C-alpha cells in the first residue's frame, strides 16, 4: 500500500466567470498548463483537463471546471505556492472570477489511477 505522501491527488476547481469571453481567456491558460508547469525543470502535473460547465441548474452558477492530478500532496502544495505557471493562471483569472473558486482535492478511495 502506498503511503499518504505518495498517493496521487486529484484536484477539482470550479469557477464562476460571468463573461463568456473571459471563460475562454482562462481556458487558454489551462490549455498549456500541463507543459508550462515545471518542478525541478520537469513537467509534474500528471493530468489537466478543463472546460465550460454545461448550462444546467445543478451547476449553481459555476461556468468553468478544471481537474488536475498530481503525483503527491507535496506536488499540489508546490503548485499552490511556488509554481510560476499556476501564478500566471491565477493572474489571468483574478479579475474575471466572481468570488473565490470552489476547490476540493482527494486521493482515490474508489477506482483506478489517473
């Protein structure tokens, strides 16, 4: 069994971005995030997908969803605190997002790996 430090971490972030053109600007940053995000000179995000939320009452006003997978909680902490590519993404999203994003992360309790 893998230790807690080595389990993959899946992160889901939901954004409320009122203007459709602004959603595209954030999606453009997510498009290259997987290649741009480097730790010790190497890409470290295992998986990154993002897209517009389907217009549905269950969306509760969230208009963009992103899912990133990391090798470990340490990698996710690096993403939050030190990653230049993530800082660039946050800079683009900052003025476009209505309120703070909703973010949860988890390791696999059910299912396979990323």
